[in-house]
């Protein structure tokens, strides 16, 4: 069984585990007042607005099929793109109450498949056991969402091989 980092709050454990499990993520933000979790992926180069709209439709199609197969599957959160100095900033916002590991895993897989080479190539490969351990921590924390309601708003980001977490 994966072990939580005992000195950290559940929210901090969640964000750190997500950044470790999904190295494509550059930052995460947990807003306790709105109950929103925002995932940010930096893509190399600027994607066209048309391509961004196609990605949102691509995700919506996959999520719709998953909901047809399993009515309890989460609805698609809000996908947004912005552009800054030759970089596309892809954000995904979802209510923490609605977020589950299968949704998160599907969304990250769709990002990897759709954007391919635009996703950072300097990602550290993780061993299967480490991936499973991080997923176990994420699923455990998301399974007890009431603990996240008491959290302060926090933000976590990756800088090379390090993860930093701050109160907002």
C-alpha cells in the first residue's frame, strides 16, 4: 500500500502525487472557496484556436462515451487554452467533488495522444510500481473528499525534478 506523506495535508499529498504521477502537469491549483482543482500543462509552441477547439471536442466525445457506458463517470470539466511567448497553456478545471481517478487518467491520456510532441520531452520515466503507488494515493484522497473541504487554497508546480507547494 502506498504511504501518504504524514507531515502534509491531504490536499498537499494530492497535488504532489498528481505532479509525480502525471509529469506532463506543470502546475495544479486547489481553490478551497470554489472547490475547483485546476490542472495546467505547458505545450511547446502555439496551437491554433481551431486546434484547441478540436481538442475540447475530442475530449467531449471520449467523456460522452464513458458516461454512456458508466453513468457515474464524471462529466467533462472546463478546458481552456491561452498563448504566451510561443507556449500554449492548456488548463483543465473541475470541481473536486466531481473529480475521480478514471476521469483524471483519461484526460491526461487524451492530452498525451492529441498533443504528442508538444508535451514536454524531458519527462522523467517512472517505474510501474511508483505509478501504481501514486495512483493509489490519488484515489484514496479523492475517495475522502470531505478532508479536502477543510484545506486552505494551495498551488503546486514543478521546476525540473522538484515539486513546490504554496498556500495561496
